[in-house]
C-alpha cells in the first residue's frame, strides 16, 4: 500500500530499444539546498531547473512555513525571498517532509540553532527511518529532540536558545549528516568544524561558498576537515540547477542493457563526489561517452551518451567509492545482473537504512527474477547472467522506495519476461516524469500487472 493512496502497479517488458534524448529533471540534492539556503539569505534567490518532485516541493513548503516567501513562476522557475541567517519564525503547523530523508535532515539542521520548537513528520517510509544520526550532533549545539523510540518521526526539535559552535567527526559517511551540522553552524557564533574520514558529496560546501559563507575544506590526518564561520550574511544567488546524475542513472543503465539502444542525457552534473556510478560502469566496459564537458554554477557538467554494451564484466566496487554512488547501487545491481561474472559491492551498510533496506529489497527482487544474489550486513554481490539472460517474470515489492521501483522497471526492459513492481507511485518523489520519459525513448511500460 502506498503512503499517498492506492498502489499503482507498473510493468516493463523487453524487446524495445531505447533511443533519443533523455531530458532528466534537475538535481535533487542541489534543488533542496537551493531552497534552504535561499530562505537563509537576505533578498531574492532565483532558481531555474528546480526538480519539481514531491520531495523538493515538500522542502519548499517547509521554507514557507518558516517564514520565507517561496514562489513558482513556471516549470522549474522559482524564487525564494529569504529571511536571513537566524531569521526563521516558529511554524504554526507540523512540517511534513513526505518521503524525503534529505529534506527532513537538512531542515532539522537549519532550524536547530533557532530558539523555537519545530515538529517534523513524514510518510510511513520516512517515519520508520532513524534520525538519531542527525539529532545527536545537533544536540551538541544545544538543540533537543523529543520523538518516538529510536529517534523516529514524528519528532519535535527544540532549537538552541544560545547555540555554541561544535567540532564533530561523522561516524558514518553521510552528506546529509555533514550538511545538517553545517546548516546548524550558520547560526552559531564562531567556527563549526565537521570532520569526515571519507569525502561525501560536497554540494553544501560549494553552495554555501556561493552564497557568501566563509567555508574551507582541508585534508588532515583525520580525513577531510570542513570549517564554517558562523553568522554570515548570505547573499542571494541565481542558480541554474544541473540535471540529476541519480535520475540520469536510470535511462543510462537501461540503455546499456537493452539491445540496440543509444541514449543522450544532456547537462548531467558530474561532481566527483556524485559520479561513482559512471566510473564503475566504465570499469565494467560500458559504452559511455562524456561530451561537451563544462562548468555551470560551480558544478562540472557534460552531455552523457550511453549505448548498448553487451561485453560488460562484473567488477569489485571499491568500498571507498560508496559515498559517491550510494543511491545508485540498486540500478547498478540491475546492470550487474546483465553483465558476465560477479559484481561485488562492499562497504554499503548505509543501504540498509535508506527509504527501505535496499540491499534486502533488491536481493529478494532479483532472486525472484532468476538472478543469483548473496548479501551480508554491509555487502552484497550479484552474479550476472549475461546480456539478455535475466529470466524476469516476477512481481516485486517496491517498499515505498522510488529507486527500488525504477530499478526493477529497468530490469524488465532487458529481461526475457515482463517485470512488475507492486507500487510505482513513490517514483513521483524524485523523478515525476520517469514513466513518460522512458516511454518517449521507446520503453514498453504499462500501468497494471502486465
């Protein structure tokens, strides 16, 4: 059952080449941060190419509830009239972040150093996810969280009346945790320092610098040390959001495993802290071409062409690469199922606590479709069946997880028999045009059970 209504089963079947241009939506990570930092700046921030998925829309509504003026002018064209650092007002209603772990954790960070109480909730999936990894470091600033057992939503965060700067070493590689601490540090006096052993996506650092914050990243014996000077006056920006590499992963990976396919995905963000999937695909032997490399809005971008690649081989993905592709492991496992040999994916415990337990969800679904999978607490491996070798034919549980749903629909595009997901409705949270875009490339996708 979907958290937002009756489930929408969806079925994909193979035998259809994918060709053409895939105009995927704007980057979700950058879209969230554009709205939040725009709300914390003084003046009007203009954003073009904003992802209008449910997750980002929920963040926009949260910023409005906190006192910013958030206006939609047209498709992807938004403005945010900010209230300045420290200027948020206590909301009159509960902040509902829907399905978005990124949204709720970043917003918690942004409000944690304000003297007010904010209550957060979400859908069934989000309310089952642990928040302690964020509320624990926020408590160091002086904030206090009161919620359900295990630090789960609904949860009320009582912000610090007199926040203090902190130094925090992240116990797990998480851009969400790092970003929450940095956003909290904006309204704390002095310098807030985050130390991470492995580099995670750095959109927050890039965007904070663009808005005028004093922020510096240095390499130390402990890893990467990010230092932010608190209480700046953030300057409004004009932001062109590059297209989301996590969304691009689906048409790209579907093209690689579907005979006769040739797909161009323009203007894809290639931030090195996000591009691990593409590095892995190239190592597997994928036919990928990065055309017209350039920089837009401080982020590296390129036009990415993906062609059917029948000679891909299984690889061992280095565990240190996990942070740069953590959301792409589900669809990578679909590619691995259509490659030759074993693909090993170690160091991915984070997948156990995403919108669903993504290792378990993918392992069960792949096995149901005739693919051999082994898994452990922080690793899994897929034994490929070669191009066109996946039997398919099963209905799998999406578990209210958009990436699980899209990954199995991509599997169905290359399998011998159709693959059905029990509920495709969560796809709207991150990639609302997925169905129409894939059909436009030639995919055979239909609502219903086949």
